[in-house]
């Protein structure tokens, strides 16, 4: 059985840049869609069910423990009430213990525990508590381990901890997450790619130090490569990451241009028909163009203006707004 992840802020909107005017700090692609293959449990659950699962978390049977973590993950994928119950009733230490000492007999144990923490961290009131509990450093350790499936879930959990929490963005970087997150961008697994791109995107919002670290350690080249992926989630989250990593950062805008990001973005915005992809691509074009004459000129030469003019008529607010903001940048030459 799979478990549904919910590493996004309350509201569970698909990931997309949020700013609607050309002078925002960042176009914020912070909300991730649920993995399509996972079935999430919706609605509030009787506290007795959660208490029973929390008891199972302390079982001597490792399979029982992992199944309980997966069940709690699903129960916590939608409602803050369930997330708060699990944290308040002491579920975190058992989940952290499963990350630190996974059973070799149960390969999915770490993945289930990390995915559960990811969903618990979607509650804005628990983010600091979870980070303070020791979970943050343990998740970073799992991120760099040989268990790549668990590493992908750990990336999602770190992403979730950073949404709407600037303090955790810095703490995640200070704990050493940036380099292993960038390594996951090169994974053959599209889920690992998307989760790491989402975490890097989130870490860079309103944090110039993290933007510099992310580019210095080589994230921009794999992010550009991910724009050519056949996986829509990878396309979307790589676009969000480029949008945010390059926002108000002159060096990163230049690096993106030098590694060939601009023609790839224009090709994607002309070929895609998926609003959830088009919106962050338009956001990336906007942020890459802002206060950067070389990038503006290249985007215009590549034919971005007429494509954006068509997208401005979209009835979808985020796509309309980001296309308009990008167009205003390119026409202001």
C-alpha cells in the first residue's frame, strides 16, 4: 500500500508561483500536488483510531510499526486536527526512532516515517516544534543515505517544514541539506527529482544565502535539464525552483543564461498546454528578466513575447498574472 504525502501549506493548491505584480520578492511555488499514485485519507478521524495507531508505533514488531506510520501518514494528509493530535499525543519520537534505526526486514519503514513527518509538518503550528524535536537533522541524514526512496520522502518532509517558515529554511541549510538535495536532482526517479526541486525552491524564498549556496553547488544545470522531463510534476517544480532561486539574484540570473536555461524555458512555454506548468515557467521568465537587460534581450529574441501575449488571456488567475508580469518585464526595454 502507498502512503499519501501532503507537504504543502493549508489549502493544498497545486504548486505555482503566487506573486501577481512585477515587484514581488519572489514568485512563491510552495504548494505541492499529492503524488498521483498514492491514496490519501480525507477527513477527521476519531482520536481513538489515532491513539491505537500511536500504540502500534511502539510495537516490537517492525512491520506493525511501519504499517502504523503509513496509516498515520494517510490520516494526516488532509486535516490539521489529525496532525495536531499525532504531535500532541507523542508520535514524533517513535517516527524519529524509525528514521534513525530502521529495520532491515522492512524496507519501507524509513519512507513511511519520513512521509508521516512530512504530513505532520503541513500544520503551520507544528513546524518549529518538529524542527526542534531533532527530526530536522535526522531527515537530512536520511537524505544523504543509500535509501533513495526514503531520501525522496525526507526531501518532501524538509520542504514541508520550510513552507511559510523562514527560520526553518535557514535551519535546513545549516543542517547540511543543500548538497544532498542537489544530488537527488540527478536521481533517475522522478519523485525524488520533484521533491528535491520543491525543497530547494522553498529554501530559496526570501533567503539570499541559500540562493547563493544552491547555485554554487551546481543546482541550476540539473534544474534546466529537468525542464525537458516528460514528467509534468518535474517540469513544474523545476520551473518553480528556477523562478525562486533566480529571483532578485543577479549572479543566478546570469548563470541560468550561461547554462542555456532561457531557450529551454521558451520552448517549454510554447509547447506545454498544462497551466500548472505554464504558470511557474512564466514566473521564471519574469524573475530572470527583472533588472537583467541581457536576459530580457535573449527572451525577446527567442520569441517569448507573442507566446506570453496569448497566455495573458488565460482565465486561470496564476497563469494570467505571471504571464502579464513577465510580459511587462520584456516590454520594458
